[in-house]
C-alpha cells in the first residue's frame, strides 16, 4: 500500500512539472537570463514550483537531427531545435562529431607552405592525350645555373614549378632481335644460317654449266658490358658446297686473260675479328684489333692455276694497336699494324703439288689521323699512312721481286647528325712503289667510307666504298687496283617483314696490263622474322663482268632460300 501511494505521488508531481520540462528557451524579459548564473545558483526570480525558469545545464528539446545538446551561458538564447554557430568549451554533443577547428594566425613560413600546398595540381597524364611534360616542385637547394626560374612573387623566393620532359618507357628498336646468352660481363649471340639454291655460273667463266649450292654460315658475336673499357668479337664463317664438278679448262694459262677453273669449286671463307678499347682517362685510350681472314682466289681470276683439283686457301692473320689522345676538340690517333698472308699448296688433278710460298708476305705499317670537332656530329680529319710488304721468297715463280712500299693520304669526316646520318667517308690518293724496276708503280684515287642514313623509322640506306691494292702472280703485272661502291636500302613492310635492295659497281685495274674490268651487281632479298630465334631468308642476285679483253665477259644469276637460327 505504501509503495502504491508513493508511485501515485510521483506520477502527480511529474504531471504537474511536465510543462516546465518541455520548455526550451527562457523568456527574453527574464532578468536572470542576463546574469549568467551558475549551475548551482538559486532559482531565478519569477520562477515558481509549477513553472520554474530555465536553469543552466538543463537539456534542451531534441534538435532536428536527433541530438540532445546541453548548453550554458548565452547559448540558452538560441531558438528551439537549432545548433549554435560556435560551441562553448563546456558544451556536450551526444553525437560526438568532429567540431570545426578555429583558424589561427600562421607564421610567414607556414603561410608559404600552405600556399604551395594549395597550388593547382597537374591533370592526370593519360598516354596519347597529355603533353609529355610533368610539373614538378623544385626545392630551393636545387637552384643553380641553368635551373628553373624563380617565382619573384614568393616571399621566400623559392622555385615554385619546373617543367621537365616526361620519360616514357624506351621503345625496343627490334622486338625480334636475339636476346643472347649472358656469361658474366659478356653477352654471346650465336647464330647459323643454312641456305640452298642455284647458281647459273658459279665458276665465273663463260660457257660452263650452272650448279646447285648449299651454304652453311655459323656466327658468334660477343659484346662486353663494362662501365669502362670494351672487348668485342665478331666471328663469322661460310662453307659453300656445289653439286657440279668441272673438267679441265685451259684458256691462255699464266696470262692476264686466262680463264680456268678447278675440278671442285667448293669455297671456305672466314672473317673473324676481336677488338677492344682500354680507357686510360676521359681524353685518352688504347685501341686494338686481332683478325683472321680465310678466303680463296676469286673464281675467274687470272691467279687461278690450270688443272687444279680445288682452290688453294689463303689465310691472313694480323693485328692493329693504336692510341687516341684528345686535346679539347682536337683528336690525334696513331696506329701500328702487322699482317701475315700465307697460302696452302696447290693440288692438281694429276696428283702433283706445288708450293705457293712465293705469294706469302709480311706487311708492316702505321697510320696517323688528326681530327677536329667543328660541332657535335661533324669531325673532319686528315689521315696518312705507310706500309711495306716483304715476301717470304725473294723472287717469285716468274722471276720478279714483288717487295714493295706503299703510302697514302686522305681527307674526310665522320658524321653523327641526330642519329640520322652515321658513319664516315673519305677520299684521297694511294701510291705503291715496287723494288723490281720491271714492275710498274701503282697509284690512283681512293674512296673509302661507310655511311648509314635513317631516312624514316622504316627505311634505312647504307653506302659503302672500299679501295684495295692486291697482289698478283701474272708476269709483268704489278697488282690489281680495285675500287668498289655499293648502295643498300632496307625497308620494313612490317616489323617482321624486311625487304632489301642492293646495287653496286666496281673496277679492277690490272696495273702493268691494258686489262680493265667493270663489275656490276644487283640483288633483292626478303627477310621474314618468325620469332627472336628463327628467320626465313630469300635472295635473287645478278652479277655481270665486262672486260676490255676478248672472251672474259660473263654474267651469273643466283637464287637462294634458307633459314637463320639465332639465340
């Protein structure tokens, strides 16, 4: 019963005070509202037990967002359900939301940092749609001669923005190039070509039948990967088999107009070179080369003896050592060279053999080049050199002393214009003086060079010129002075389909004889790259020789197809 009475009393008391609890704002005329009373101050005047005035610390009515906020002081004047602009230190938010920070005064350095932080950010770079430049904020410590401009409006006078070229991933030049085999600091690229076809005149003698042929050409390229110095090697060889054997041919033997061919015309060739560079300093270096070249007498040459079973081989081994010194733009290069040429014995159809020791000789020489770099990519030079040839046998089979001394002088320039034109070209004059007075001295105009012109990304043009003074064993003839020039055009129809056209001409002047030969050739080839390891090749080539000697003209057509395997 007592409990029931208490509950009824509490309910009546709550009913009586419910209007006061629902009050959210005191009257603006209440003087107590301006006195800022404390939480435990006496009740303001004008209040009563049934209608008490609003006391600080009381809960306001729920706001629209559902929060209940306790307010003190002047916040009690806010309209019902509203949220004041600022909250006093003693206010309480039941939602526990982050309150806005009051801005404070910043130092000069902080203001400058905030200004740089609020600078407009560059747009996102999308490949193919944005310029290849990226804005970059450069710290003040990077300011130097040639550096970015300084923002004069900045109170701290620091670089604000510098535009630098954007580095895109490097485009691979040839996606079908072999990767090679990595061995320490060297990269090895082995390869082999196997071709087969038909040659209408492999002997280069008019009137003889053609023959099928098979060519095998192994190759090994070695490249070093050192930060300084270099050591490279190019090892190449070819062996050509012919299915046709030829009988005895006798036509003016031992003369400048002889036409003869061996029974077996298989041809081995090799051209191997190892070259290196030793950097003494940024302005000086040593250069060197070791070489070994294996060949035979050219088919149709008057050097070919009558009645041979097969061609004798000639091997040339040699080396070159040079020193390069730069004096600012002036560059001086001095080189010494040595070559030894040796022949195998001649084997005849009748079983006899004969030595070719009278054709062997040692060559010693040196060159000096002085170049001056007029501007990047253009370096004119003047080069001169001398050499002497001493034969193993003092007198040859025909009674001539073929020892000689030679010299040359030439002028030219090297090119490297924006990677479009690369290489060098030169022209000059050559002299060779023979010990035997019965032999005519040799002299003439020379052309040498190798230029590569990148016409477009798909087309490359190469121009090569060479001049050679070679030996001969024909009586009364001093030597053969040969000049050759060729033009090669490569065009990529696709990245995996390359077409090649070559054109060339040459002159063979037999010094001491009226014979003069003009040679011409043209060829068209296609290269189909299946992958980095396999390529298909085909070629059609036409050769002509026109001589002022009767019966020496000939022409030949060669068609080959094959495959190249590389790693």
